[in-house]
C-alpha cells in the first residue's frame, strides 16, 4: 500500500532531493513551499504523514504544527536546522512525533519516517482497555476520559497504549523508546518525558500529581490500574 507524504519545505533543491529519494522507496510525495500551503493541502487531502521544516518563509513550522495538531493526529516529522534543544522540546510539546536536525542523511529520514508511520499501525492487534473513566480503543486509536476524546498524537497514543498494556510494570525510558521506534535510531533524550507530560495533561485530573502514570525515580514510569 502506497503511503502519501506531504513535505513542507521552502528549499526547492532539498525538497526535490527528498521527494526523489522517498519516491524511489515507494512513497508518493507532495511538496508545499509555505506553511499556509501545507496546512491547506493537509486539510484537503489528509496525507499519511508530514515532513515539516521548522523554518518557513511565511510562518514558523511550530505554528504549522500547532494549527494542524488542533484537529489532526497525522504523524509529523519535524526538520530543524537550529541547534537549540528548546526548539525540539517545543516541537514535541506541540505534537510533533519526531525530529531530525539538518543536515541529515536521506536514509535516516527514511528510517524515521517509516518508524512514525509504523507507530500508527503497531498496536492494531492490541485489545481495547478500560481503567475507570479512561478508555483506550486500539482499533480506532483513540483514548477517552469521561467519554471525551483525548487530544493525543499517534505517537502519544501508542506510548499510552504500551504503558496501559503493561499496567503495574515499571518501564524504563529505553524500554519505551525501543517499543516505540522499532529501530536502533536514537531519540532526543527528553522526548519520552515531553510526550508523557502531554498524555498526563489529557488523562490526569491533576497532571502535577498524577495517579495514572507514575514516575519511578531512577527507573522509569509505571501505569497504575486506577478504577475511578
């Protein structure tokens, strides 16, 4: 099955290089040169994944991510030429599933893109779960609190599902990253923490005093079987 990718990148030479490379590997790539064009194309066509440059001529890539994330769980791989780790953290907090700093090897881009696409399908065989007011539906890839849909990316849903399917077991960051990525590629060392913070904001009554996802100092995280 062909995956349709939207590449939002204003560097025409780079965009064409990436498009050609992904095309050779079985992807159908559409290019948008501005954030506004990218948002419009995603809303009209609904691509399987986005590759989004942080620096665009009309608007910041972080703003593009924020706008799309308000209503769309499409996987997003963010490209950044900036060296400031805060840009990457903000991108993850806004809903990007992964990031790749420029310059990059096309093979690494391909591997990371495959990984975020795979996350959306990785839990298709998992069972639906219910923990009190929290419901996790693996078939539709949605989580609900008090019957209200949670605003989670595909990556965050998979992270929640992995922990919920191992309820009561302490999972280290390395274990979580291994299950999420399925590759040897290294994630930004705080990405798990950022995503868990977002998940807590959706499923905890008080994210600062969580009862469902508990931090085990020096070990990782444990999902508690809360039946409220």
